[in-house]
C-alpha cells in the first residue's frame, strides 16, 4: 500500500495494527448473548 501515509512518513506498520483492535471493540450484536439473560430481558 504505497498510498499509506504511514509508510511514506516511515511510521512502523506494527503501531497501526496494534492500535486498531483496542480502538475498535467488537459490537454488542456480534457478541454471543447468554441464554440465561436474553437481550430483550436485559432491557
């Protein structure tokens, strides 16, 4: 990806990958809902 500004500036790609996961937590819809506590009941 030559268009990536990080590469052009010489920024380490590892920093971008390491910063992505914690910055973007998985949505609630993607997380498995417990059978004992349905989403409808929690509301």
